[in-house]
């Protein structure tokens, strides 16, 4: 295993993990506006609940009407999708689309970047990192590759603020090196001394013309009842 004695990338990844790790339970309202080239605009509203102790989460769809009552539940290593019309739960993977949008189940998890990705080296065994400007903001641009198999994308390029290491832009690539998605993180709020991105845009680079805007509001960090993270609770909500 190669040791990066003077790595510049690893401390940035560690800082991102620290910046974004909310050490409380949380719930919020999430609105996703999806624009598809051939289908127009679709607005999806959902309630999101997250338990800090084991990173469980629950997503309950509030609109549109044909999605209302559907939900997604993650407890431990189990992901379930609930469909109100059949009253059934189905096991899913973390790359499952949420409500048919470009957002995936894995996007709502809290997984450490340092456990998932490591620096990419050039032909001279140097990390691929450079100092650039993103608009008017000084950033570090660097490339990472997956250390584990269960990630949506095996390679990513990040643009992070040089002053506080917040992620402003992220490009995601397939194993063959094809650019699949570009994400921009436009607005942050601070909750319990941690940064939460409350407005971000995901641009589908494979299906040109498709994009999803995610906006998060009404964030609360009050302790949540454990019963929320159960199949019975989701079923009862949908009645």
C-alpha cells in the first residue's frame, strides 16, 4: 500500500468529512426540481429524516400526487423502497433513483470520503492537484479514485474552496473515463457548526439537457423517535 507522506489531497478529504458531519439527528424538507429534455419540468417534494447513531434515514414523498406516500427507508445495510399503491417494500441498492430523478439513495447517506476515495497520481507519482479560480473563488482542483466497489462513480474531480475546503463543484466519471455528471453546490447553511449544502444542481452529462436542482429547507436537529425508522411508521404515514 502506498503511503502519501506529504499528501495535499487527503487532508482536504478529511476536512470535507469534518465540515459536513452533522453530529445530531436531523429532519428537513427537500424539493427536487427535475428538468428533462423530452419531458419538461417535474417538482418533487419530500420529507427527510436522519438518525445520527447509525446513519439510518427515511424519505417520504409529499408530491406530486402520483408519488405521494411512497418512501425510502435505510436501516443498517438494508435499503427499502415502499410503494403505496401495492403496500409493498422492495430491497434496493444505493444507486436507486429517488422518484425517477438524478438523485440516488446514496446521495442521502453520510459516508466518509476518506473511506471511499484516495488521490489519483500522475505519471510522475504526484497527486493530480492544482490551484485554480472557479469564477471569483480561489479553489483547489484535484482528482480521486474509488478505494471500494460500492460507489456510484469510480473517479471524481473536485473543486474545493482554498479557505475552508467546501466543495463547490464535482465531476463524476465512469470506469472508462466518461463524464457522467457535474454537480454545483451553490448555497450552504451552518447547523451545529457544520456546513450543510442547501442548494445544489446535478447536471446529467450523459443525457444532455437533463438536470436536477435540490433545495433543502426547514432543517431541524431535534432528537427523533426511533419508531420513525421502521417499516410500520412509513406504512402508517401513507394511510
